[in-house]
C-alpha cells in the first residue's frame, strides 16, 4: 500500500479511513498494554502525512475511473466493490471507505494530540480540502497530552475538522495509575477531559474493568466514577483487562502480586460504577472481551435497564453463569438473552461437560480464551 497504517483503532471506528499521523506510543510504559511494546515512537512530518492523503486521493480517482469504465457512473457500488476485490485489492480499503460514504477518518496511532497543534491543523485542513465528504475526524489521545494543550489550541483543532477524542483513562485511582505506570494523575485526567470538552470536541473515555485486580476493585471503580463525574464525557466505553504472554502485568500475576478479576468481579465493578455515576454520558460496552455486551445506553435515564441486566446475571445460578461465560467466550452468545435459545444452550453445556470430564479448570480455560482477543 502506498500509505502507512498503524495496528489499531477503536471498534467504533470500524468504518473510518485510517490516517497515521505518528507511529506507536510516545509513552509506551503502561504495564497492561501490549499494543506498541518493543516499538519506538516517531513523528511523521506534515509532508509525509500529506503524501498519504494524496495516495488516498489517487486511489479514489482510480476507483471512480474504474466505475465509469464499467458503466456505474463513478459511483462506488456493490458491483464496483466486487471488481476491486477481484482485480484491484490494493484499492479495496479506500473503496470500502467510499462505499460506506467516505465520511469518517481516524488519526493513528496512540496519541494524536502529541503532534504540534499548528501542524495538526495544517493536516486536518488539507484532509478536508481533499475529501469534502468527511464530517467526522477522531483520534486517540493521552489525557496528559490533552491537559498540556490550551483550550485555544484544542479549539483550533476542532475548527480545522477534529471532532472527537478517545482517551484511555483506565482508572481514576492514583495509586493504581502509578502502579500501572500510566504516567498521569486523576487530576490531570480531569483537566485534560474538561479542556477537550470546553473546546467543543466530543470526548470518549475508556474504563478498564479489572485493573484493580481482586484486591483494589472498589477503590478502582469509586475513584474512576469520581473522575468521570467530574468530566461528564460524551461517551464512556468499557473495556476488560485480559493478559497474554509479553504483557508486563502478567509477570506481576505470575509473582502473585496481582490477582486477575474473574467475570463475577468485573460484573460487580459495572454494578458499582452504574450505581454511582452521575453523568449524562452514553455508556457503551463495545468490546469482545466484555462479558455483558448489552450494558449500553444513554445515562442517566437508561440506568435502571442497565442495572437490571447486571442483576439478571448476578442472580443466575452458578451453573447458568458458567454456561453464559463459556458461551460468551467461545462465541456462541453475544447477549444474555441468547441463552434462551435451547439449541445454543445445549451446545455450550456439551462443551462445559466435556471440559469437566477432562479435568479442565473453567477459570484457566476462560483466561486462555480471553487472551486470544488481546
Ligand atoms: S498510553 Fe495508551 S497506547 Fe501508550 S502504553 Fe499506555 S495504554 Fe498503551
């Protein structure tokens, strides 16, 4: 491909064009994070980034020309997508973006606000000039970086086209932030979040369930709630801690210094979170590692429904909870109501009994299943 691409984007940016404005993470020390370990942060110049934008533009022109040649009038239709898939795979990604409307762009990698604001303004303006169809541009950012920017700088980014910032706050507990080497304090998270909002940007804050382990889960959640209540972000997105070899936190687990939360524990964390949030945010549980995907809705008025989901799970018998956890982790279920499908339920029971017969510990099995998605 004639343009660079980083390794990740939020699930909510699945339909976005990915534009890499820097490589990897400028901090890269968080103990629970595997994404950029072993990779060095580097900045991309404005010229390099503009080169990628022009490569997207060239791809767009080629796709439209192909569409014209085949009688589709320049439109990116399903038929054009089939043609690209079969004969021009190098154009497929840009084609898919145009097919979905060509409206959303996500700026990679880990900290889009780390770029000098004036340079980022230049990039944003150029991007919108080349693709006037774009109406949403988002990026990941560290709250520490957001806190360092002035509201005026962030406002200039919004005026140039940036619309939303995704921040991984993980926890609002200072002791945990320090223990996990997050490199930020709760006060800085509040400052960064408030500035982003004051600049008129949308703000999405990510909470990492399980980060307090079994020992500190209540402090983790209550302090996280305090930060969220102070910021009142537009979106709160839940994530669940899972570890695989190579992630530094796993060494703490192996030394017995950190105990991974079981699913019951993370569901209790969600309950505590819900009971104490005083925000008007949209809450989403949009990740495969979260046990309860249906914890999604507008706060505060959907709070009773979300709490009902949590209580439904907690009030199930241990056998049914085990069935759901296994079914969820193996991909049979997405939501609690999927258990009502007798056929699916029976299939999961067969697997559960087989694991029991093999003497397999369910917790260990589930931890291994979750590690596949990290
Ligand atoms: S700041 Fe974000 S991307 Fe960087 S190491 Fe921490 S969690 Fe990972």
